[in-house]
C-alpha cells in the first residue's frame, strides 16, 4: 500500500503544474502542494532533476507551516534550470527570473523581481501600478541560504553563497560569500 500511496501523492503534488500546462522535466521530485499562479502570456520553464520541497515534513530545516509559492504576472518569464533544489520558497515574477543549473535555494526564501507597490503614497492609495521591476539572475551553482530575500535587479554570481537570513539588494560577483541586511561581501570562496 505504501508504493501506491507514494504514486498517488506524486501525481497530486503535480496537479498545479498540469493545470497551467507547465512541462515537468525528467526526474523531477515535488514534495507537497505548490501554490502556482500564472497569469496570461506568462512563461514558466523547468529543467530536469528539479526538486521542490513544499512541505514542512519534507525538509529537515523545517519551514514552519509555509509552502512553495510561485506567481508569474502577465508577460513574466521564469526559467529554472537542471538540478535545482527549492525549499518552501516564494517566487514572484513580474518581469524575468532565471535560476540556472545546480542552484540551491534554502527554506523560506523570497525571490521577487518587483517592488509590488510604488513608494509614492499617492500611487498606492489610487491603485496605480507605478512600481519598479527588474530581472533577477541566479547563476550556476549558487546557494541561497534559508530565510533570505533576493530583490529586483540582482544577479547572484556563479558558485556564490548567500548567508542565511540575508537581504540581497545588489548584485554579487562569482565565487563570493555575502551575508547580512543588507547583504555585504564577507570573503572570496576558494575553488
């Protein structure tokens, strides 16, 4: 009965992807329900060997009662490469987010390429969409520590590491460790 239950769970966890016609790459594993919302003319591409942990039960680091949430606004493009691991993370894509191969994204991270609201009071109370968005790129082999926030316009360099709980407001070069709020250079990572 255990194998049957696992097979049923595998298909249930993929329903949000089936609903939006998002192709799931070979050897992809999804643990728990992913809250997925794609608006018209948006594009979501997944590579192979993707692991999404969207349940507090599926990750030893926990994540409380959070789950993975992915939202693409109209015209947005989200590309996730091969062998990426995502745990209980929120991804909000207004323009473009690219997550290259072999990236690890720790528990309870938030990746958003938009401010969601204008900084001007008048814009906010009048419902205007006068806010800024800029693409995010997380390059091959990067590791984003748990509870980190990656903001609009940021590029995380190849094999760079973002320390847990960091707020990344500017781009990080290749092979560097950054941490803090706002995230700052800590040291080079030797190969």
